[in-house]
C-alpha cells in the first residue's frame, strides 16, 4: 500500500528544469538526492512546501504529518532536540505487510500450513513496542520470541493470545525453564528451543517436577552461510545451535525417555540482515531436509522456525550489499514457502506451520532521530585573514599567483603547483621560517584553489586523468546528539542510516558536509552517505545562520539502536515523542530523556553527595576570601539546578 499523497506519486515529483532553462530545485530533486523513495517504503516523503513528512494509516484513516510540525509541538511541551520520534502506526503497517506477504505466498502455492510470526524482543525491548506488537498482532496470532529472563518476564506480562507462540531461545537456567513451564500452565503456547545439548536434561527434570509436558524445539546449526555482516551466525563455526550429530542424540534421548511427542519445532537462524535471497532459499532447503528427517524418525513436529534475517534496504540500492537486500518481502515469503513445500512434497510429509522472527524488518521504520545543528565549520570562507605584504615569503606570493591564474584550461598545472607550494610552506613553518599568519594565509589560498577546482570539475564532461582522485572537500556540521547513544551501530559496525534535512527541501543545498556529534571522540562522525544513488563522503546540506534552527533527521533507527546505545561522555537518552493517529487527527505522548542527575547516578554518583561536596568547596572559598557568601550561594544553586537539566545542549 502506497501511503504517500498524490503529489509524490505523480510526475510532478520528478526532478525537472525551469522552462527558461535555468536550474530550479524542486521537491523531486530532494527526493532523488536523498533517495527517499528507495528506503522509505512509502512511509516518508516531502511536502510541496519542502518539509519531510511521515505517512500514517490506521484502519483506512490516513494522515500526513510534517516532521517540523512535530518538533514544534514537542518544543512547546518543553522538549528540546535531540528527539527520538516513534510511530506505532508504522509497526502495525509492517506487521500487516509481513503477514500479508506470507498469506499471499501460501495461497498462491497451495501451501497447507500456516504462517505464525513471532517478534524477537531483543530487537527493540521498549514497552511501547511490545504493547503495539501484541495489540496489532492479535488479529494474526502474532507471538513473541525471548532470549533471556528479563525478556521472558516482559513477554509473560503482555502476551494474552492463547493461539500465539512464545518461542524461548537462548541459554537457559532452572529459573528460566520454570518460568517458561509456568507460562505453559497459564495456557500459553510455549516452545522451549534447545540451544545446548545439556539443556534437555534440565528441561525434562523441571517438567517432571512441575507435572508439565513441555513443548520442545531444537535449533540446528546449518552448513549454509551468507556473505552479510552477521555471517558468523551461520555455518559450522556458529556458537549457536546443535550439529546434526547432536540433534540425533537429542532424538535418541527423547525416544528413550518416551518424550519424543514433545519435539514439535525445528529452528534455525542464518543471521540478521541477510542481503542475498539465494542464501535464504538455500538455508530453507537445508533446514527442510532436517525437518522431514526428524518427522520420519517419529517426532510429531509441525513447526519450522526460519529465524530472522529478513533485511532492510537502508541505502535504497536494492543490492546484496550489507546495508541493503536484493529482494522484497513478498519474494522472501515466496522463496521460503516454495523451498519448504518442495522438500515436504518430495518426502510425503505434511507442510509445517512456518514461523519467522523478522524483528528488524518490523521495527526499523518505527523510529527516527531528529537533532539540531549547533555550528558549522566551513572548509573555505571567501575572506582572507590578511593581505600579502612584500616581506612575505616568495612561496606565499607564488601560491597567490596560482590562485589568480586558475581557469578551465590549466587545472592540472595549477593543482600540481598548489600541492607543491603548500607542502614547501608547511615545511618552512615547521622549521620556524615563516609566521603563523603566513601559514594561515597559505592554508586559505590552498582551500580556495581546491574549492574552485571542484566547481570547475563539476562542469566538465571528462575529468583530466590527474584530477580524478581529487579529494572531496567538505564542511563540518556539528549536531546536538551522540552517535554512541543514538546510532551505536553506525560507530560499531559501520551501519549506514538514511539522513536528510527535515525542512527547506524545496531549496537547493549548496554545501557538502559531514556530520559530527558533540562527544569528544574522533569516531563521533558520519561521513558516508548515499546521494543520488551513489556512495559519497559528504551530504548536500543548506547554508545556515544563527537566526533559524536547522534540523536533520536520521531514519530507520527503530531496530537495536535504543538499547545498544551507551553513555559515552555521559550523554544519556534523548527526549522521546510518540505520534499516533486518533479520533482528533493525531496525538503526541512523550517521555523525557535522562537528566544530568540520572546519568551521573548510572555511574554510581549520588547527586545529594555531589551537592554536599560542592557546598563544602564553596564554604571553603568564602573562608579564604575567594568568593562572597552571596556568590557562593548562587554558585551552589546553579549547580543544583543543573542536575535536573538535559545532558544535551540547550537552545
């Protein structure tokens, strides 16, 4: 379903030129430059006035909301950027699309099993996500998957559908097993999946003591591998699952203890974000062979859990790269269904119900990060630090002459001369032969030459051979956010997330920039982007001034980012705004981010003790005559008030 308004579905959104022939920037140009239609799945777009929009749908009621409008509403509530925007209606849309894809695939293939999806809580453990998945998923009997005791406790409290599955993966101790078996006594369909050979004995023992007949699954360690970022989740070297030999040992033990009827599920997980559909199909074929063998051994089976892996097209390229995928959701469902059906029909086994754990695909679009730009460091400003005087070094005069004679016909020569003279001037500075002022002027001239070269090259159909590798120079836009807190995968695994301004998208962006955060860390930067479908080291942004705020949005951050974020530089959780359709149009609910006191408490500081220590310091300063008593009182009050403030920069 395309939720975009008509102006984005028509030819009017396409890039075009003004009738006079002079270039005019349009919404269509921004859509193309930032690749919005490629990564948004129809959930985000741009309004005619140039604002980024989100498109929500609930039971046929559709709504387009401008992101700057949401930011304004949040600020009226006293919530400043950075803001994490959550869109629960997009969770519902993704759940519907996933279930509908499997339903369509099974119907067209005459598949005689059902699709029974489960949401893996680890992808985003936030309460609102769990509430929305269990609420919207009830119509599909959509279940939950847990991999730890805290996740199991949350699932037990929120899963109310007796027809939905509760799949228990991960390593298990006695308390975990007892909780899972108790949930079965409450009427939930609990599957205890064996991850380690030793778990079987524990589960059977606890089940006997509690008087429960457990429902078991076994996780297979497949030989099939893929080339994605999480390829280590598959293959013989995977740390998860049982080998073929160990699966047979489980089978023999269950037969010996007369518990073979308990084995109902085969589970495998090829890895997260699988980019290539061939690996998905190969894994489904291999797992299906194991499944039918277990069924032929007398296990009742009935469930095949294909795990996660359904990828998100973060960069919009629709390729088998780590940030993309070369298939769609419907193709994914068709290939899985066809592979399982082929093997079962060959061996005469009934078609199993297919379970998937597609958490990333469900939650990625659910959240977007919005932050304001605090300051810009320009690569080149057209204002020299001072004029060259006759006493300046001759190489500085030579560099100025290069800048003066540069044109379209001598670019290679001027580039070579600029590199030479700047290198010589830097060497002279390091040996104390020229002043800091002369070096500053040399840097200014060099940046000016490079800026002009880049402008000239853009107008050429053929770039001279020696200038093909000319580095792209960029400004630095400093954003009021922490990569380590809000986009940890960007730092940890070089995950790419789509980014663009949320306003002024009907204006031509004139600056090429990278984006830096406010942490004191050289890794706190974003310097890889997709622009007009190509990987680029900078992002086109608008020139800004101090009179109007400028906001950027980072999209598809709903999977993993919130709970993986850390406290680097003690920058805490951001303010959160949840936006939903309601009977009055839309509603906003909010959750305030961490205060300074809360963040300090996370690392074992007691705010009351901190205030007491500062008071002692202030009293000592008064006794020593360094401060007046009123100054000391004001300073302590300011310190105490600061503890209730945000960890990010205030406007």
